[in-house]
């Protein structure tokens, strides 16, 4: 950090130029009716907007951008809003995750190529947060994140409902306990306001991540999208980013190893999404902080669940807001956090939560009286996941934490769909469902299908959970004894690819192990028969993605995107 006077603003290289190019840079800004004193010599702040009507969670972002602009103007900066690729979780096929890295490239190049001194990232729906943060990390100019905020809690038949209930309704429908027409009514009751999913799913986990990392203002995570205070936070962020430019506070000043450790601990205590692992690994790779999959286990160990939100608990983000938001949760973790980490408002983590209070003890519990002893994420290793796999004990069934069962293997998602409800499927509640070829390269894009629905005949018997293993992901809203992100994935021809129906598999969460009862010799023999999948496509982005995507234990970034290229434009033909 150092003082960044208006003379050495990055944007001066455009707007303060003399001659032809200075003329061009300024003249085309003036065609918007802006006088040159508005942008020349003032901190130019980009508002990186993921607004899109195809991303319903972010559909209110133009309004939010207006609030950011007010703050920027108030502080003497000049705001410029620009669009980037928006990733709508619900509508994009085959999965929004396929495009996270593509969107991050868009963000990185848009920031670097333009006359920006600082940037405000408007994020909401799941992948919009990591893609924007990843892209910004690879440029590293002053940056602040404003999340769009969660939806208001859904309400149906006198009961609070949220996205996690979709899985239950789906099972009820398949078990003939619910009719299609009632589902239509529930749809309207669940998504009743602007904002992202209202449970502690991936979007909320990402909003908590940026607050715990210190790259958003305190309070960012939980203010509902529909609450007027969301706009106030956006305006204050606009005000603050101008000061950050003047003080030259960049992402590398905030995203240290200690800050990343704080985020991992907070994610454990809130029962955050398993997708957090993949996204934080990718962010660490961009900012250049060493972080490994095993760190998530080591740092989460012994951190209990102190936030009672679905899918691990009972309540919703709106309730977390009324209970005090994320700051009192962080205060509860004071003894284990790196309290001196800098945050975007110039204060330390501890200074931010010093006066935070818990207002609803049923939503945020003290550390010595948690809702569950085991929060966090567990990293498993074994002969079917040599580079690791992930599970979320707070969303799993305690009776399955130590379990041996016979594998029922589905070779891909189509195989699963075709056979799962087959009356002849030889499955019982002790079986372990295994789904292959839903990994980064194999699918491609690593979709959220890991919490595969149980066979209909078991649902009808009242079975609600089974051990399920896959190389895919699970929606942050999902739950169950679900082992995800198996690495190396099946498409690479490792041990996981040769697990067969009937193999005995043992899950031992206490010892962090997941093993098939197979000798090394047997595995080697089987691997000789491995037949690689044909390429999904030979052209375009998907082909590039498949050729360069890294495995889940590394964060599934494209190999050539790791690291930063900084903010300097390599060649200036002007
Ligand atoms: Fe956008 Fe859940 S679908 S956050």
C-alpha cells in the first residue's frame, strides 16, 4: 500500500494523454454527455455488473449499481458500469460451473484493458462471486465486493421454505406424497422476492466468504436483497472504493494466507457449501497464496456448527440478518481467527466485529453451546480417491459416518437416470450409490448431481439417506451423506473409474478414509481395461476447457489461468 495521488492514477494513462490518443479517449467519453473534468484526473471506478434477466438472482443489480455510483460520486470518483458474462445457476445448461473460468477471463481482461483505477464487483448467484473475484485477483487493482443479498424467506402452508426443500419435494413427488399442481403453488411461494437462494447454499456461502476474507464491507453477507440497507451498503462500498484507490489498497494486501484461513474457519462454523472448497482453491491459485485441499480439513477440525441455517439446520439468511449477520459469528470465533487481518474498510477483522451482538440465540449459538459438534468439511483419502474427496458432516446422517456397503455403480448420469427407479435394481439402504463421469473433464463441467436422489423403492420404505459417492459436486442447498469431488475423476482412468457394482466400500469419517476392499493388484488389472470417453466436442470453449481444466483438489481452474498478469497492459499500440 502507498499513497496514490491523482497524478499516478492508472486511468491517467488514457484520459490525461496529449495528442491524438488523448483526444480519442476523452472525445468518446464526452459523447455520453460527460464533461472531461468528471473523469479526467479522478479515480475511475468500474462497476463490474453481472446483471442479467437470465440470472434471476442478479436481476436487481442495475438498481444496486446506481447506489454504488452515488457513493463513488460522493467521494470524488467517476463511476463506469460495465457488463460481464453472468452465470445463472438455474437456467444455464449443462451447468453454470462449466463457464466459471470463462467468466473469470472476461472479468480479468475487461478490468485490465480499460482505464480503471478500482473496481466494485456486483456478485450474487453462485458462480458469479468466484468468477468475479478470480478475475479481479489476476489483475490486482483496488477491489471491493458487493453481494446482491438473499431472497426473503419463502412461506407455504404456514411453513418457512427455501431452496433446500426442493430436494425434499422432489423425493415426495417420486414417493407419491406430493402432486404436481401443489408444486406449482410452492414455486411461487419459495422465490417471492429479488435476491439469491435464501439458505446457506453456495451463493450465501460465497457472500459469507467475501465478508470473512475482508474484501467486502462488514454486513455484506446477510442483508436481504429486498431490504433498503442493501442499497446503503452498496453506496458505502462506492464511497470506500475511491478511498481505497487513493490509499492503493489492493487485493494482495487483503487476501493473505491468514485471510484465507479465516474464511475456511468461518465456512466451517456456518455449515457452508462444499463448493466453497473448489472456489477458494481457485481464488488462492489466482492470488498466489499456497492452499491445499487438506488445509480445509485441518483448519476446520473441531470447529462446531454455530449457525442454524438450512441445509445443515433450520433457518434462513433473513433470520441470520435479524440475528446479527456474520459479524457476531466471527466474533464467536475470535480465539481461532487471525484477528489482525486487514479488511477493505481499512479496519482489522477484530475491529469490525468488536461491537457485534447476537440477537437470536436460536440462529447463532455461542461456541461453547453449538448446534452440532461437527461443522466444517471433511477431506477423505483412500484407494478410490487418491487425491481426495470432500464431504459435509453437518448435512449428513450420523449413523452413516462409519459405514461399509456394497457399491451400486452408475457409469454416468444417463445410466443413473435409466436405472435408479428400476424395480430390479439390487439395492437396499446399506448400499452405496456410486456415480462416475460427472467430474470436470468427464461431464464436462462438474455438475451438481452428487446428491443423487434415492431409488424410489427405498423412498417408499421411508429411507431418507444413503452414502453416495461421485466425482461431481452438490448444490450448496443439498444435504445427505454425500461424498463429492472424488479426485482423480473417473474420466482420467484412476482407481475410481474401475469401481464396480458389488465392490465393498468403507467410509470412515473419523479416520478420514474412503476405501474399496480391493487389492492394488486387482485395481491395476482392472485399469488395463479402461476405455477413455470420446471427446465431448472438438471445438470452442468446451474443448479448451476439457484440455486445460484442473482436477477438483486443485480448484478446477484452467491451468493457464492460475496466477496473475497484473494491471499493466502489455502492449500499447496507441
Ligand atoms: Fe442463484 Fe441459488 S439459483 S443463488
